[in-house]
């Protein structure tokens, strides 16, 4: 074993701790609900809307239904084969949207981004998705550079799904692949063949979709270097525009479905990192660019251009090619972001329907950011999106952050020159750990309770 290999093994042993993915700051477990109320949230939404209405807002719509449970999944889902749930849920979504439109006091709305997530958005019949999107966009303007995207299960995405959503302005889709290996698919209860994925790709390209993303996961049960290589090789044959190569988040205390297998079935530590390094090497060899934690894109894709121009953004959906200060989340468990405030909806379908029927905005918890939160939020976003942070020399936090980073400097994960903090090539594998050094709420409220998945 070389010195470099030994060093990486030591780093993995040291830094493979529970860590947030930093799709927000503060992270959800550290939200301070004592300052949050429905009124405070509505006030913040309106304030952010007024400040940014010419830029356009983002909408995230959570469609939680799936016909079967993928055991690896950490999302909020409802498993059912009863498609009679579709229209009542869409009706509730449109009522929630009307509540938000009431907050905007009748002002003309401009939408820049829509993302349909889940669950399985393609669980819904195409005609019902059309009813939903037409209802959302009624009397609403959209920006010329709109970004409308949706998540799809290759096994149930029809040509009609693709055509109707394309006609509604959608140009991007994300296909949940995870792994092509039959044994891995059996372990995670996620079956789709290469041929099914290929058929959806060909249909989407023929219809005119401009950007197609593959979601792949490393660290799944029974996954090996051979299965990762086979998955990447097959993915490359289909030439997606973007690839999200996520670390599997093992959180069985939150998601009991993950107890379908045991920790003994999972690659751990350096073995798991080796899967990532292999996948990354194969992806980069095909001309894709590493644009951020777990994300790769072709060099003619808008995501790469945003990375090059340092306008990449990270939110609850991952990386985005634009920053809209106002993101409204609709549906069960959706999280909204008004830059200086967050709010999350209730997590069960029954409670969501009950509140909507009562005319009550279905937020259940949230956080209003203070001045320190806003500084740290910007720092963490810059590290996640640019790989560097320029600290404020006048801030009381600067020396404290440098001190917290000193160990990471010794380990070669970051460099510090004056107030400029930069992630090193080695540090890119430990971005979550680097961001923890900025995370004041985590550092002040350290807890032995496991709240997050392991960093690697």
C-alpha cells in the first residue's frame, strides 16, 4: 500500500462520520422553531417575493405516491396501487397554491422554475399532470429561460407522459436508475431493465427534451466495483446530459424499509469510497465535468455553464443552474425557501388533506434565519457550489471558523490564504465534512444522537 493510499484510508476512517448533505443551512434538525410561526413565514414569503418578483420564483411540487417501495429510498412516499388518489391530491395542491397566491396579494406572478419530485411523478396519469400544471400556470407568466423538470421511473414512463409534459414546457427529466445490476435491484426492490431506460431515452430525445439526468447511487447493498463499472458503462451508451452519483444514505431508524437488508450487505468506508472513485473516473473519462458534490454534466449543458460562470446554486433539489430567492414547495413534506426563512409541510397525506380542506396553510415547522445564519448560509453555499469561500475579515466568526478548519488544513482538505478558504482536490471527497466546520448551529449543539447519514 502506497503512502498516498494509506493516507486516504486514514482520512476515510477519520472523516466518515454522520454529516448533513447541506441542501440548506441551517439543516432541518437544527431549525429553531421558537422564532417560527405561520404569520412570520407568510411575512417572509411576501417580503422575498417583493424583492425578487422580477427574477421569477421556483416551484417544487411533491407527488408522493409510488406503486411499490424502493427499500433504499429516503424520500417521503405513500405506497399504493389505488390511482383514485390522484385527482383529490392534485385538487389539494391547487388549493395550497391559491393560498400562496393570496399571500402575494393579487400581484402578477412570474415563474422561472418548476420541478415535479416524489415519490414517482409518473405514477400520475398524463392527463392529471396536465390538469395540475395548467392549474398552477393559470394567469401566471413564465420566464423566457424557464427550467421545467420532472423525475421519472423508467418502468412506468410512457410516451404520453413525455409528450404532454413537453407540450407544457418541460425540457428536462431525471431518470431514477440507481444501478443496473439485477442483484442490487432485487435488494433495493427497484426493477427496470436497460431496454426500458433506453426506450424512455429515445422517446424523450425524439420528442425534444434538451437535458436528461441519470440518478445513480453508490454504496447500495451487494454493490461491487464490477456492478458499478457495468452501470456506468451502460449509462455511457445512453449519453445522459447530467449524472447525479449519490452516496447511499443508510438511515434505517428513519426509513424502516432499509431494514430489508443489513449493514453487512453494504460496502463501507474505503470500500464505499472506492466505488465512488471508480464511478467518478469512468464518468470523467467520457468527457463529463465534476461540477459539485455528486454531480457531473456534459460541458454543453446549462449546469456546467452555470458552474463555469459561478452562478451555480444548491437547494433541496440538489444543484441548480440558477438562484431564485423564493422557492415555494407544494404538497406533503415539501420544504419552501424564502432565503431568510424555511418552512416544511406536514408529512402525512391525511393531515395534508385535512388542513387544506380547512383553508389552513399546511406548514408544520420552519426557521427564520438570523444575521449569523445568513452569513453562514452564504459560506456553505459558496463551498458547495464554488469550492471556495471568502470570509468577511470584519466578522467575529472569521477566526473561529479558521480555528475549526485548522485540522482540515493539516489533513490537506482545505487551504487558507488570508480570508480565502479553498477546497483541495482531496477535499472534494469530504465536502460535507468541510461544511461542518462552518456550521455554527451544529457546533454549538453537538449531539450524540445520529441525525444524518455517514459522510462517505
